[in-house]
């Protein structure tokens, strides 16, 4: 079973996501509105899992292997 304390640490707020990948909060919110970045909603609160953020960034990272 998943420990709730670890789950809480794995969820990021919009401003934390923006800070980590060095974009504005508005950009993160646009990605969410366009369903490009999946979120979990708790009432009016929006959270992004660390796993989703990793997937999102990996999908936008150019493949350098040739």
C-alpha cells in the first residue's frame, strides 16, 4: 500500500512545476488547459505528479542519439 506521506511529496503545485522547468505559471496552466500536462484535482487545488512531470519533459526533450 502507498504511504500517504510519500504521495504528498510526489505531488507538485503549479508554481513548483513552473519553477522546476523555468517557465511561467501561466505557461504551465496553458499546458494543463490544453490537456498536455495531466493533473490531479482536489477541489480547486491542482497538483502534478512527479512522474507526470518527468513524462512531460521527456516527451519534449529532443532525442540526441543518431
